[in-house]
């Protein structure tokens, strides 16, 4: 189990992603968007209540907005190089 966690950590190290900050923020954007998607699915399927999910959805939307803004600003200064 430790090896899996170590590999996950290593895969997230800054040197592993070409393009630097703005590409990493793009990944954060994708992850926040996916989190919001799953919360919506859980509520839609009746697995989670809207009362419980709403604060998390609000926070995910806020993080997504912040991240999108950061990505747009970073992309203005430098283009993102794919992996």
C-alpha cells in the first residue's frame, strides 16, 4: 500500500508535468470539475441528499472558478505543453 501512495505522490511532483504551473492548474481544474460531476451524480441517484452535497458542490464551484481564472491568466503568458 505504501508503494502505491509513494507512486501517486511522485506522479504529482512538479518536475513530472511539462509546462509548469499553468498545466498543473489545468489538472486541478479537471479534478474539481470531475468532483462536482460525481457529487451531482450521487444526488441524482439518491445516494446523497442535496442538503449534504450542496456545501460540497458550492465549494467545488468556488475552487473551479478560482482555478479557471488562474489557468486563463497563466495561459496568457505561456502556452501549455502537453505531456
